[in-house]
C-alpha cells in the first residue's frame, strides 16, 4: 500500500497492509531485517544519506526496515502523521515527556497513572529541574488550577490503570491548549481500536505495544504517535541520540500482532463484558467497574470518546487482601501476573504489584483497595473463564 494511500482503507485493512516495504523477492509476509547497518554503492551515496539528502536507512539505532514497517502500520491505523517505535512502553512514555521539557518547566498529570508512569512524573522529572503536579484526572477544575506560566505538557491515561476511570480527553486537551501546553495520552487500556486520542485533541499518543498490540505475551515494545511537527520537534533526536530503539525482531512480532488486533480486542471486549455481567451481582464482590456498562461512573464520557468497552474488568473482593489472595490462589485457568492484553486471561492484584510503591493513603485516594483485582480477558471460551472465576470466589 503506497504511503500516500495509507488512510484510504478501513482500519482493519490498514492493520494488515499498511506500512509494508516489500523487498525485491516479493514476500507476502513482512521481511525480518536482522541487520544493524547498511552499505552504500559509493562514498558519495553514504554521505548523502547521512546528510539526509537521500532517503534510506543508515543505522538500526535510527531506523530499520522492519521497524519502519511497524511504525508505518501504527501511524496508518492511528491516522497519525508520524510514529516512532521504542524498546518498551515506558521508553515511549519517558521520551514523549522528557523530549518536551527543559529545566524550569512544569508538567501536569493525572494521579491515576500506571505505577512506573507516576514514578517518571513524580520522581524522575524533578531530578532534572522539571516540576510536576498530580491532579485528580476526573476533576477538570484541578487541571485548570494546576496550570502555571511554565506548564509545557499534560499527561493522562484513560481508562486508567487499574480502576478503569474514564478521563474526558477532549476537555483536558482544551484546557492544555488554552494554557499553551500539549496533551500526551497513554492509550494502552483503550487500545487503538476503541479510542483515538489524536482525533479527540491530544497532541501525542503513546502505547505499550507489549500489551494488546503483541497480544500474545512474546515481546516488549512501545510507540509514540503525533504530527510530523511534534515528532520532529520533541521525539526524533532524543530517540536517535539516546537509543531506546525497538529490536527488528520485536517489530516483526508486533507487525504480525497488528494483523489480528481487531479480532482479538473485539473478542476480548465481548468476553470482559460477559464476565462483568456474570460477576456484578456476586455477594462476595463489593464493587465492579467495567467501562462498557451503563452503571460505570463516567459512562457518558465513555460513550462520547470510546468506540467499544474494555478488555479489562476491575472488581473488589470482600475481605481485603487475605480474601483477594485466597481468590487468586484458587484460580485454575487464569494466570496471576502484572501484565494484560494477552491471549491468555490474566489477573493482577494492583496493591501488591503495579501500585505497591504508593503509600496506603495514596492507594486509598485512587480507589485501589487491598481487595481490588484487575482481570484481563484473553481468548479462551468465556464460559470457562466465568466458571474459573466463580469457583475461585467460592474459596475467597
Ligand atoms: C498504562 C500503561 N502504560 C505504560 C506501561 C508500560 O509498558 P511496558 O511494560 O511495555 O514498558 C504499562 C505496562 O503495564 C501500562 O499498563
């Protein structure tokens, strides 16, 4: 599919074809270019490539044909002008924020963040003289009040990890832009199938490709998407010169992952919805949150900004950590882990894993109780999963 036509086809078609750079052998499946470097016909050609006067690859820390195919496919799917792949989701988050700020600047972020993202905002940025303010992402007044003359960027994830709150992306983007700042959205939980932050006004979207994009538990990866101007100004040089590059092998796995993304995420969303229906009235469950349900606290915002529900369900087991651990240990099929978005159904106890660094007070503020678990639907038969969950609840 020529680059100029990348937005012509429907999303599912782009996931299969966009970005492909077919070699002289005419392969159907994208080639895996396991090469660090490239050779040139002449010294003049080499010099022209380095000067950027001739298009082409130079060195795999900068780019590689397999990685470029992944970036092209992601950009086409997201309808973004530009994309840059990174070694992990955290490399993408860190570069998208660090690339925009200098000592003396200020960042505002929702406090409902994945633990490592919160560490970057709260601990890492201040080490380099960049102040940060955490706000309740659901409270638009707090975003407005946090703005300072030196505020450069806002950062949020929605749905949030692990409580599945829905933050109003368009409204936060307006506040950011009124303040002369940008908005970066971590779209991992929504997936590119169900939510398009750039279309809602965000300036940059980041993914942990480790999750649904691979979707089969095989490799780490990340990606940063935005306008050509945003990527060139804030991200391009930082990635080239500091080197959190994606391996070509991982790019190849992720390209194959993208081909089936819509099938997997649709199925996982249906399964998560079925699990939420099966568990919501259970006497041992005190609270259940699922973004596709009409009783979700931000259902109206979800309806406006998401095209589907979620592959995740969060629920609280009566009896705190002891009961939650009894429940987890009684599961036979669903794996206990910190990960999500896999073909295999997975379950997480955030208070002792992804959010263990926070104080009990900070967790309470976020609604992460000791009884809370986060379920990530896989591709198994939904009835087997419901049976596993109900059986383990008997033991809780
Ligand atoms: C919301 C969110 N953002 C970013 C990341 C980081 O991704 P990675 O593990 O690929 O570095 C994760 C990982 O769990 C996540 O859940």
